[in-house]
C-alpha cells in the first residue's frame, strides 16, 4: 500500500507551507501540490485553502487530519506487528532533541539499537527542548529527549535518563553589574543584572520562580530559543544566563564563562525520553523505548 499521500498531507497540515513541507517529504513543491490535488479529487472535497500568500486547513481538512494520523498509526502497527513475527523490524522513527542531547545521549541510546535493528531508519530533528513535548503529542515526532515537565500530560510516557542541575553562568571578565555576593542574593544586587533566558520551558519556569521569591522583576537582555545560544551570549559578556549544567559541560565555550555560586540553588531536573502513550503500540517504538 502507498501511504505517501497521507504523509504528504500530514506534513503540509502541520507546516502550512509548501516549501517546508516538500523539504520534509524530500520531494519538490510541484510534486507535493499534485499529491494533495489528487487526494482532494479522490475525496471530493477541498482539504486546504491556499493562495500565493498563505495555506490553511479547511473544515474537511481538519477532519481528514485526524483520520490520516489514525490510519498511518494503525498501518504502521499492523505492518510492524507482522514484521515482528519474523523478528526483523523495519521502518523509521523520528526523534526530536536539543543539539546538546544529540551528542550527549544519542550515541549511548542508539549504538546497540542500530546493531540489533539495522532496517530501522532513524530521523533526527534538533531544536528548542521547550517544544519537544508539544511536537510529540501533536504527532510531529515519534519520540523526544527532553526535560520532564513539572506536570506530565496524561497522554505522555516518560523515562528518565539522567539528572542535570540548572546553573547561573556569567562572563569570566568582571563587569559593573555582576552580583557582588551571589551566595547571599538580594533584590538590590540583582535588579540591574542583564539576564539572558530561555523563551519558555522548564528552565525559564524555575528561573522566574527564583526571581519572584527574591522580589525582583529580572532585567531581560535577551530571550533565546535553545540553551546553547545562552552560553554563547554570556561568553560574549552580554549578561548572566541560566542553563542546564549538562549544556555547559558539553559547550565548546565553557571556558569563557563561570558558574555563579547562587543560593538558593535552582532545582535539578530529569532529562529523559518521552513518547505519546498511543505510539507505544508500535513494535518499532517499543523496541527503542526498551533501550532506556
């Protein structure tokens, strides 16, 4: 069975952009357009409203999006179930993680897995870890390496892999705004400190809580998507940042910053593998899940 039209439709439904969707599907925009047009003709209904400036799902397209996701999941489940009877799994798994996680965890996670399942193709996408849970629950990724959310969504399964503290980092060079006694923080010390923080996510939540307890509204110099960029900006002397220690330890710029011995310390958080519970029906997903 050719399931590619459904995959093409879901890619466009998720991205709402022919160029990006065709890149994700490894086809040309014109091929994607023909695939969608043929699907609409077979269904007898428009799935997208599109012009030269925007693409949007129609009401029928929104209904078909739910069907397409379910159909692909069921197709993969039965195909992999039949394959598992012959003890050879084949197919693809998409994994989303930060750049740091890609070289901190993936080798240990995948080295033995690749030897046992050589016919499973792994697709890696990197980006802001704050987006990982949403991408997994939306069906855009099969799995993600991510910090454990404070409240775990009902539809999400999570397996811890390691624990990492959150640390305040500052430039090595002395500056006029550097907190003079970070071990005993005060509102006066921190009111004028330029902060470089994540746009969202667990690290930002813990940092906001810390500043509220101190009674200070942080002076935000920059809000960044991705912890690796925070280390870079702090190393350049733009301000103080908050990052997971594991990001700092793996950064090529770690010698350009220093950890501030701030009290009270920010909470540690668990980093692990997450997957939508419904996807654990897939033998491929279960095989990788068992590696953790």
